[in-house]
C-alpha cells in the first residue's frame, strides 16, 4: 500500500529564520508560520483559529529563505511532517510535530516584517551568487517612470 506525507501551508512567519550550520557543514534554518482559519459558527458569529507550525529548511532552501524572508512575511511552503520524540527532564515522554520544508514560494513583494530581509547580511556561502526574489508584478510606479 503506498504512503503519502505531503504538507502545503501558506501563512506568515512568526519570527526571523534562524540559520545554523551543523557539524557536517550543512545549513539548517528554523522558523515558525502562523496559519489562520476563518469560519462562521452556526449562530452566524465570525471566528478565527490560528495555528502555529514549526518548520525546518535545509541547505540552499534555508539560505535563500533566510536571505529574503523576515518576520511577518507571507510564504507558501511544501514539505513533509516529521515527529520528534524525547524524554523530558522529569522522565516524561514528549513529542513535537513539525514540517520539513522541501520547497517554498514568496507570496508578496514587500516585507511584512519590521525590517526587509534584503537589508540583512546575506547568509549564503562565499563564492555563490545571491538569489534574487521573483518579480511578482507588485512594483509601484514612480513619477520618473511616467513617459510624459
């Protein structure tokens, strides 16, 4: 019987992406996404649930995300669920479900966070060209762009 472990989320980053290099030299980025669900109760009242999801990205994906995304920015991620299990200090069993990001897409062209990620120092390895964010068509027209 085939199995499928696929997650698709679109939300806003709850914190800047934290980049680390592990002992093998590979880059890992950790961040959270807030995902909202709006609905109407049977009494007609509007409600909203917010779910906070921890995510991990690896390698070039983590580097590009950290370079161009900041707290508050909207992002679409695809990946897989991962269950971590451990014993806490009191000897209790603990577990945490998170998403391992396999791909992502920028959602907006403007920074939704306090500081645009492009102004932060690049986290890419030396010698590699920097990735440019995609042109999403949301470029505001400037007075000098008007041809008359």
